[in-house]
C-alpha cells in the first residue's frame, strides 16, 4: 500500500466517522440556499431576466465548495501539526505530495457530493432551479475551484497553529470575498470600482464560470476566463504553499 | 544488517555529533556538544528538564538544523530531509500523534504504509508492545499506557536500525515497564542502536551501555553507568537499625562523614565502607546492617546540582570514556 493510498484511507475514515462535521459541511450551503430562496422568492435580477434564485444558487454553490476546500485542509494541516502527525510523516520517507494529494482526493469527493446535493435540492419545485445546457462544464470548473482553494487552505494551515486562528483567518478571507465576488449579491448592483476590486479575488472567477455553466449567465468565454483566472491563482497559491509549508511548529 | 562501511575501515558510527551548538535568542540550548554512538549501542541521554536534551535529539533526528557543527547518521547528514536515510531511523512519537478516529491497527497500518513496510509487520509489532487485544480500539479510547505503547510501536513497525525513544516508560505501570525493558533488550540483541532519553535513572543503569548527562546544554559526562558510579564522589551509606548505636558514638568512628536518622535507621555516610563496617562490627555487631553504595542517581544529582563545577570536570571525565 502506498503512502498516498494509506493517507487517503485514513482521511476518508476520519471524515465519515465524524458525523457532525460531515453533516454541517453539506448542510451549510443548503442553509444559504433556503435563506436566500425565502428572501428573494419570485424576484428577478435587474435587466438580466434571470431569476434571483438561479443567480444566487450558482454563487452559493461556488462559495460553499471553495469554503469547504479551504477549511478542510487548513484545519487538517493545523491539527496534524499540533498533534505531531506531520512530524511523524516528516520522519518517514513519504513525500509531501502524498500528504497533499490524499487531502486533494478527499476534497474533490467532498466537493462533488456537495455539488450534487446542492443542485439536487435547488432543482426541487420549491426553489425551481433549471440547470443551463452547459451544466456538464461544472465538473472541470468545480474541480479547478477545489484545487485553487485547497492550495489557499494549505497556506492558511501552515500559518495557523490553533483551530481559532484557522477559523479567524479563513473567515476573514472567505466571507468578504463571498460578498465582493458576487456570490451572494449580483455584482451588477455594485459600484464600478468594487467590480474592479473583485478581479483580484479567485472566487470571482469561480463564480463567473459556475454562473454560466449552471445558470446560463453570460457566455462560454466566462468559463474560459474563469478557468484561466483560477489556474493563475492556483499557480501563485501553490508556489506560496511550497515556500511556507512547515512540518513542525518549530521548523 | 546493512552497515555503511568506509572501504577497509570500521563501520560508520550510528550517530556522530561534532561541535554542535544551537541558540534560541540569547540562550544557548546546546553548547558545543560532541558525541559518538556506535552501531548496536544502547545510549542513554539524561539531564534535567531544560538542559537541551530535546533540542539535541531533534538535531540528531534532522528535525532541527544546528547553528554550528555537524551531525551524521551512518555517515550521512540528516538535514535537509533525506528520504533514503529515513527508513533506517525510527522515532517514538508523542502520545498524541495518532491519525484521528482510527483504531490502533488502522493507525499503525497507516504508519507502516508511510515507510512502505509490509502489512504483516503491523500485527507483529502490536504483539511486541502488547496491544494485540486493543487492535480494534479507537486511538482516542486507549489508556495513557496503551497510547504510549502505540507511540513506541510507531517507531518500530518498519524495523529501523537506529531508534530514538523519548521517555518511553513515563506513563507505564511497573509490569508494562518491565515488559518494555524486555522488548528493548531484544532490539539490542538484534543489533539495533537505541538512543534513549529518560528521567528514570534505575532504568538507564539497567539498560544503557553508555550514558551522557547533559547540563545547561553541555555534556557533563559520557561513560558507562558502572564506571560513572565507580568514579562517583558521592558517599556510600551504612544503615543501622535504630537504637543500635547512638549518634555521638557513630560520629566518632573514623571515616564517618555524616550521621543522620532516616526512616527508622541510623545512616552513616562514608567514602571508606570497609573500615567503617569493621568498626561497627566491633562496637555493635553487623546484624541487620545494610550498605548502600552510590547509585547513578547520586552521580546524576551531584552533577546536575553543581553545573558550573561539573562543566569544569567535563573535559577530563569525558576523555576517560570507554575505548
């Protein structure tokens, strides 16, 4: 059994045996769907002709998947470092890629289950989401989104030494980004300069790509630009993650 | 057992530390330490908390980089991370370093896979540390002693040649402690090298071929426990049942340095046990008299209580280590 397979197996068992975290990982985006669905029931976004719900479903889905990817690995790396699990792995010949790779496999599965569940619920008659014709593009787009935000999570998990600091830093980055990237409110209703600011946020690109694939907003170039943006951020985050990774608290 | 051998020369030492220093801020945690541990040796590293033991061990393991000096394990530097050297080394983890929500067997299986060790080694190692009955118990539900034995198993599962153990018996009950001693003797008999830190001096005396005592980041002495005790400046003690001899008479015996009453005995401290016993025999008889020679603990307390003085004698004592 390879180090990668073993770590993935241990990670999978730890994940499914923690029912509470598992439940809330999947319930959290759904909660937002319900809240926004109730607030904006039947309203349309100005001039676009799209129902507010289809707009917000795309935004909440991309934020939910990104959030789970960031928090999942950041918490794991922080916990593994403070429990000396990373020290144990550091003293074995297992490569760092096996550690990150095993968490990546788990994050992809979490993202896939999240998306299926979320889209399934949003398609219920109460919410009435009708996926656009380009919905299969969601698969590569969300996979790329998981990649980019997982690498951001690696950086956070390398800096933070306590659960509190992981939550503080990750929320500090992810919550304002959700609003400024148009996950919860349409960017069209924001001032011009804020829309420009959103261009330096990775979530903006995930939103745009998911919005087209799921809700049919914009055109297929949004998917291409979105993927290119995510890829660029993935490269930057990956490089920073390599530089800042710490096996032990003192190293 | 594979040993890195220089062509025509003796095998490389398992551990060679040369003039290693490490500073934290303005505190010198490890101060110019030099030591060599032969392959197959059982080496004890003792010293008070804060003396620099952990730092020194982490430098040997390659987890920390020394500010100055060199470290070689089997002739190769452990820093930076060398994945071809790591399979030959086993490090006991903290008793918290378990993959969460796994059973003992699942945890050890994962560790074995990190080293590419065969799965059969997992059951065998659980058996060795006496955890076969707990194989399906979650790591979170293990008792303190069981957790410690699982942490030791994590260091042994890939059959390393050089094993670092950090206070491995701290949470064990007396039976488990003796059982672990047997495991460790077995490892030594199999030719493994063991680097052992402990606060249990009886344990060091019992198990170690050689010990080093670290005081304020410096090695105060390195020698076999037997020779350290032999060369000790600490007095031996002659214990008489209370009432056999009054204190004034005892104090008058030639060679007696101190007299005190302790735990129902009259204790005479001396560096000349033979003559004192003869005198006691003449005055009061030897019935029920016990003698206690200096133990490793006395040597240890003596050295660690007077760090400045001990550091002064370090050079001379260190040179008289075994051939």
